[in-house]
C-alpha cells in the first residue's frame, strides 16, 4: 500500500513538472501571437449607401480592419 501511494505521488510530481515545462515552452509563442493580434479590430462598415427604413442585409455591410490605438 505504501509503495502504491509513493508511485502515485511520483506520477503527480512528474505530471506537475511536465505541465510547468510545457507552459514555459508555450508561453512565448502565445504572447507573440497575442501581440500581433492585439492592435487589430474588425469593424463593420457600410459597403454602400443604405437607404432609410431598409432592413440591413449582409450585402450592405463589410468588415474593415482598424487599429484601435490610433483611431
């Protein structure tokens, strides 16, 4: 029984160490990807003049990329 508990504790320590190692290795890539995406915001704009009292449809709108920090 003691040996089984020791094995379980060893596996838990190993799992914790491997999870810390994987987080350490993955974090720089995630940070770089977030830094690239942080300044870009998708904004819906009118693709053409839209008359009053007309329900919006997909053809009336388009998506434009905007840099939210610089207006």
